[in-house]
C-alpha cells in the first residue's frame, strides 16, 4: 500500500498515511484531535482545514459559503491520493485543552458520605505485605513458592494463595536478592489472594490504584494511595472518541460502519486513558507497575467500547446490552498502563441507558440509605436520574441529547477557554458576556446556553415558545437557517466571525430541558409522589458544577424547589469510583445497589411524550408548577 | 332513605365572555350576549351553574367565488350569498343569535379585497343587523394581519370577537383586539398544550383572560368528532379543576366542518342509500353541533337554517332544568 506524507501546519509535523486516507485520519495519526461532532460524516462542518500545498480529493460537506470561499475544506471527507500535501489545521477546528471538572472538594465530599463506615484495610482490593521467609537448607527443602505461600497464609488469613505467571518466573531470583525478605503485592478477593508482584527486600511504597470516569465527553482519572485511602492527584482530558461522534449512538454507529471500527474506537479510549495515567505517574514519580487496581465508572456504551464488547444491540430494540456486570479483567488484556496483572474492575450497569456511572454516583450520594426521598440527576447527554430512598429506587434515562454540552448548537462548544458562560442583555439589546479563562469568545458552553436561554427570554428576545421576536435591534437578523441573534460581533471574537444563537439552537435547548423535566415528572408520577416529597436534589455530571440554579429553574430545566434543597456534587461518577476502589465491601454494596434500582423505560407508552410536549415551553405549559416565577 | 346524589365540587367556573356592545356600552348592537361561565360539565344542572345558553352564530362569507355546494346555497338564496348585508339579515330571520363573518375575500385567490374593503364589509354587516358580530380572517396569514387590524379599528367599541390567533402569528391580532376593545379567538389544533401555551402568550401581551375564546379546531361527525370531544372534555375538566389557562368559553366552526363532508352534500341520486340530501345535510351539521354542545362549546358557527333551527330547539331543551 502506498504511503503518502502529510505535513501539518503550523507545527510542521509530518505523518505518513495510507493512500486514500482522509485528512482526519492524518490528524489522528499525528495525535491532533480535530472537532468532529458527526464522527466524520461531513455533516457537522467543524473540521475545516486548508490545503497549503499539494492536492486532495473531496473535502465536500456541510460548510458555510464564506468559509469555503476562504479556501477551507472538510478534513473528514478530503482524501490524500496524489502525493504529499501540506495542510493547515486552524485553532478553531481543534479541540483545545479541555476544561474538565477537577474540583478539590473530593475529600470533603467523601468525608460527608459514608466511606468512613468501612474499614479500608481489611477490605482492600490490593495489599502489599512484607514477608520474611525462613532460609531453606538441605533438611528444610520446600520450594520457594510454597515457602512464600505458607507465610502469606498466616499474614493474609486465607488458605487460597495463587501467583501470576509473570511473578512466578522471577520469584526465585527476587527472594534470594532480598535475602529471604520480600515485599509482595497481592490482589485480594473474599476467597483468595493472588501474588502479582514480588519486590526484593522491604519496600515502603504503598499499593496504588486508579479511579476512572470514562464519560462520553471527558475522561478523568484519580491516583489513589490504597494503603491510606488518600487521593494523591487527579487529571482529566477529553475523550478522544469525540472524533468519532458526539453521543453514544453515533459512536456505536461508528463501530458498525467503519472497518475495524470497534477495535479503533477501543484503542482511542485506551490511549486517552494511558496518556492520563502517564501524566499522573510523571507527576507523582511512580511507575505503571506500582499501580495494581483500576475502578472504572462509565455509561453502558462506554464500558462496551472500553472492553471491546460488541455494542450494536444497545441501540436496537429491545435495547439489550452485552454485559451489565463485567468480570474483573487483567490490565494487560486491555493494554492499560498499570501493572500488567493489575485488576480492572468495572462498575455494574443497570440497563443499556443507565450505566455504572450512575450506580457510582448513586453510591456517592447515599440515596439508598435515606428515609426521605432524594433525587439524583446526572445532567449529561443521556440525562439519567435516580429517585428513591432506602425502600425503593427507580432510575431512568431521558436522552436529553448533547445540547447542554454544546452539541447540535451552531456555536455550541464544550467548556473550554473562550466559551461564553454568561451573558447580560440591556434594554437596548446590547450584549455583554463572560468567557471561560477570560479568553476571546469562540462559542457557547452548556452553562452559557442555559444562561442564554433564560436571559434571552427575560430580555424579550424570545417568547415562551422559544420563537425569536421582532425586536428593534440589528442583532436580530435572518441567517442561513432562520432567525438568529448576534451575541458577539466578529471583531471581538477569537474566530473572526459573529457568534450567534439561532432559533433552531433555542429549539434544541428547549427539547433537552423538556426531556430532563419530563423524566423527573414521570418518575414522580410512577411513584405517586408529589414534588414536595423530594427532600434533596443532587446534581452531578461534569456540568453540574457550573450550573446556575436560578436560570435552570427559570427555563424549566429543574423543578421549582428552594435552593437549599439542591446540592451540586460535581463528578459523582469519579467520586463513587474512588469510594469503591478503597473497599471490596463498598464495591459489593454498589453491585447490590445497581441491582436494587428499578429501571423505568420511558419509550414505553405515551406518558413521557405527553409530559415532554408540556415541558416544551418556558418554563412549562403548566405555569402552576413554577409558582416562584409568577409575577 | 333517599338516594344521595354524588356531586363533583369544582375549583373554579369557566370565565364568561361578553360578545357585542349596546348603545349604553359604547356600541350599536341591539343586545349583548354572555357565554361561558359554566361551573360544571355541560348541562349538569344538578351539580352546578350553567348560567349562559350556548349561542349560534350564523356564517356570512365574503368570498366572491363562494365554493359552497348548491344545496347549501339554495337553502339561503343565490342573491343573498352575493351580498353580506342581505345575508346577515337572512341569518337574523333564520334565528341567528350572532353573525359569524368570514372574510374569505381578503385572500388574493378569493377576491383579494383590500383591508379597507374588508373593514367596509364588516361595517355593512353591522349596519344591516343589530346582532353581535364575530369576524374571522381568510386564513391566508400574509393578508389577514392587516385585514383584521383594519376591521378591528373600523369597528372599535362594538365588542366583536376576532379570529384566528395561532401560535405562529398572534401578536398583531392581539394588539388589534386589545386597542379596540374586542375579544380574540385563540385557535389550537386539538392540542391541550398548544391551547394553553397560546393563551399564556396572549395573556402575556396584557390581554385580559376574560376576552379570550378558545377554538379547539373540531372536526365533523364521522371524521373524528370523538377525538375532538375527548380533547374538549379534557380541557373543560382541566378548567373546572383549576387550570386558569383553559378556563375560557369554546367556539367551534361547525358549519365549515360539517359541509366539507360528502355525507352532508352528497346528492340523493349518487348516495341513495344515505337518504334524502335535503334532510341529511342539515342533520349532519346539527349532529356535529350537538356533539360539540356536549363537549362544552359555547359558540356554534353554523350555516344551514334548518340545522340552526334544530340545534336551537335542542339547546332550549338542554337548558331546561
């Protein structure tokens, strides 16, 4: 197969790709992630690039005329076929360093919750023990492994000791090097202990573990000292699968339509995770072999893609996942950069659209131990929620869509530098704004969109149906796709064109918020509970921390309840994973927790649709649900 | 021991709407009509108040190329339908409580009358009879806005009911009604949610809720009247149980719906097994109207004099306690 060279500017980076590859493939090969909401279908128009030298074939697809006139083409449809090319990947088409939720209140939240109820040390997944063996002689001639096992039985209190093949190979050398003193790393289960590492002499470094949250959008990892239960460091990045579609469905489609798609999409997430791990190791000055366990919380599709399990049946009626409760897998099987024999433990899922990330979040909240009714919401693409108390837990997923994460919005973006997160509109429809990192605006992020919706409504730019109004302002104009309102004029932006919000964007947002609110209403109605019976609402998800409560109620995303009932718990998925990583009994409890949640399928029956239609109004068709907003 | 009749206790009555202004009220109508105000489901006199009789507004259509079937036109008179003023007088004599003037001629395809010409037609009708008046546009959104504005201004103080406000365009009509003291018909396509949303949107322009009448866009007998009935019933129960955005009187364009169907106009020769058309047509319209009455409709917009006669007889019977 012919290899052709692609040089990427401004870096001047050269990569070789197979003839017929797209420029998007070239970007991936160079480790540059271009924006690609549609997963390379040529429909989102985000991966606009410029060819500086050489020629490519194709490059067509959805892009504004203006952009095309400037010489831009789409990387995902442009194929390299005629010799080397030099292309420019502009900043606006790349995913910049992602702002991922990395709050430091983690320990505080853990303290508030019940992790202290459990004795970590007796329940650890991994133990590192120092062993002194008697030296053999001609009379006492038992083999090395039996000698070690005998000692470990005494220390660990279990009869069933095994050893990994790799540890076994070097065991004779290690015990002698340490002069019959060794430090042994063991994976512990209720019935057995498996030796996976033998270090000569007494080593003081603790066993390490990783708590991992694989989100559809972001991946966050925390490095944990398993001896003390202390979180040492946390790192996050965007999930590079984003280049293969914005939501779980388009990712599944990718695995079906691309050759080796599943392998490819699995490799990409493993790479994403490994890079995060390397970052953590470098900063803490440890090695991959020091980390022996990983606890993974992710939605059902992400777990399938992470493990390489065929995901296609998740999106087909009757929506059956391949696996909910995955077995513990050795790291080497997945190519993860922790100890090769380390355990990779996945949080169990409830159903195709309520995953381990929700079980993990529910674990964190302690919802299953309450006398009163609590509601846990994860406002992401899938919009999962759990309602209940110690007697009963019900969960559902309302597929809000990616709007709150910037998907399907003309200038929507994730919460990166330059994302507008707040706007103010004065009487003359002048707009002022605040951006993430105080950078020049390049788009609008989820919290900004919620603020926008609320502010546009209050200022009279849109009516309660989300329709643009005839206002006397140049900012209101007819765009390519209907009416639009200019938030920032080109000269103030970081992208050289006006940042607008369109009527279609507003409609997408209203759909998203209606889905979440309808989900809440259905759960309450299925349990025959009045809203007032809910004594606490916990909001999780990477997005949860930035959400403005007043705006969210004003647009009818969240129920009209007093602010003191709401708690924002940030990345609940990661925090729950952290808790479970520390204790086998906590993990076992979370497996039971997942099994105790009753899954409510919203696509069954008309009720959800009816509630959804009612919620497609600002704040709601039934205004009596929002008494605090009445004049 | 006597049987105890169970009675439903409702939270609120439907709002009442007053159609037409007399001289004392600043208009020129011979009388005004109040509709709505029900405190219970239709005609459940044992349970609550039904203070106002449903009314019949007979249609006058300004369409120069009227496409009504001959059988219907013949019942009114060819010369009558050519002249809105004459037609209004005919309707009064046929027992109409009010006139429903449909300005189809505003549509460029049906005469293309200017807004001023349309306003003049409304004034002619007001001059011809002293009945309260309901006026609706042609249905062509591009011309109706200006036409209804002109009518609203020209008839200021008469207390008309103007339609149709729909979610896609309601603002101009609300403004026209608000400034000239008229009521407004809020039309939604058999959808409770859109109905409520439209009423909220209209209310937000400071239109008093007492001046809104709901048109749920009913259908005819044989063409889904059951669904229309269930939507009306659901809305009325919602209103009575406290939903302020649904507590308005209802209007239904019964004549338009019934006479679209071949069961109403199909000739005796063609559909012999259906019976005599001259009886079948009015019966079809009257039956549709009767179903609407049971759904809670307060204003019936009708066409055939015989159908009107029948339904008025039924209204009287239903209103007898």
